[in-house]
C-alpha cells in the first residue's frame, strides 16, 4: 500500500505518529539529526550547493557549426 493511500488524512498521520511504531521512527530520526557527523555532512552539502560552480570547458563560447 502506498504511503499516500495509507496516510490519506491528517488524522491517520497523527495516529501513526502517536503509535509505538511512529514513536520508534521519530526517536530514530532525532538520533540521526542530532548526530554531529550527520550535521557536518549536511553542512558540507549545503556549502557545496552555495559555492559557485566552476564553468565547464566551452560553456558560453560559440560552438562549432553554430550559425549567427
């Protein structure tokens, strides 16, 4: 069953979050988020996205066979 069908309503989502399985998943997610190694990886990823990309060779130049 797809997750969208399983959690088709807000009530179902809240019920899942309050269930033992939902609580277990939330606990695991909190562990992952608060792990300093994962925080470092996330920061590196964000910095990588913020850095200007290096231009590709030939980018912005007239390509052979292009007509003006």
